[in-house]
């Protein structure tokens, strides 16, 4: 019997910008992966300047080293390299020139700035799901582009919609292990406008949401609890990290084992 294994780990050190692929990742003290969304661009009111707000973020390429702290930022032919721990002000100034309104580059070392402010463990999707969803759209160049649009943390080498096994009813959680580290699946991730855009150009794919909703409804597997779908613009799984898993390390190649569903 084939056992799903962890295929890839991604963190996105600056929220909304490109991620970095890792061989190993540590669960931080707040339950998210260390360095994931550690930095964020905000305006004077503290509101995010991100892909949901402006497609301008798609112009910026971010090439991180595996530490997640050294980054080369590019905008067309212009580029600059920064150590975010020592040169955050310089990186902020470089980014500020490219956005309106003015931005501040803020940091949260404990938790980062997760999209889901309740279930802020790593997000999970399977290789099969990425491949199937990519095939719904002629404009999308395969599962890697879909991965860049959806921005998961953990990609598991498993069948299409295997990830829908990682959650149960609204009052339950599904425990699963990545190697020796335990997570709790909480529910299907609600999507925003970002997956509808080309990750490089920011150009919006025509009728993306409509097509996605139609195909998700048609292909929803029998093991996915339909009561978790108040709408069908959901894919990928939000998780929570139990306290005793924080500080632990996960590695690519580890077996992923679903344990059980439990109540709150």
C-alpha cells in the first residue's frame, strides 16, 4: 500500500511575495512554520498591502536563500539584495518606491502574519490536487503554476483531493502526523482573488472563480463533508499545531499518516 509522503515545504518570508522551498522546516512557537509570513507590507493604518489589495505585488520577484533572511528583490531590470534581519529599513525603502500608498515592512518573529488568524498551522495540499485543479484551466501551465497561485506550505505526494481527508465536521479536527510531528486539520481553505491571477504578470484569468466553483462542486470527493462548503471556492487545508509539536522539525520524504478525527 502506498503511503503519502511530504513532497515539498514552502515558506513565504515576506507576505504576498515569492516563497522559498526547503528540505526541512521548523514549527515556530506560535504554530506556524518558522519564517513563514514573518514580514508584511502595511500602510499607515496597519492594513496589509498584499495581493488581495493590489496586483502590483506580482511585479516583484523575491529570491530568498534557505535561511529566509537574505533576499534579492527584483522589479524588471532593477534588483537589490538585503539581509532582512539587519537591513529591513533599506528593504522597506526599496519596496516603498514601488507601491502607493507608502508601506512599512513590519515583522512578527513568533507567529508571522498568517492569512487565517484562527487556524495558523501550515496549509496542506496534495500533488494530485494541484495537478487536477491546474487541468481545469487552459491558461494555467501545470501544477507548479497552480502551486504558486495557491501558495501552500506543505505539498504531500498523494492522490487528487487526498487533502480533503484532513478535516471532518465543523466541531471536529483530524490529527495527522508528518514524520513524528502532529498537526490537526481544521477545514478547507477559503480562497481570495490571488489564485485567479497569473503569479508573474498579475493578469487575471477570465472566469477563474466561476470555473473553479463549477469544477469543485462536480469533483468534490465522497469523503469531503459537504457541510464544510458554504461555497465551493475552497481548496487546500488549514491546520492547527498542538503545543507539543511546536519547536519540532519536519522533513521532505517523511511519511504522512492520518490518525483520527476527534471533537473539540
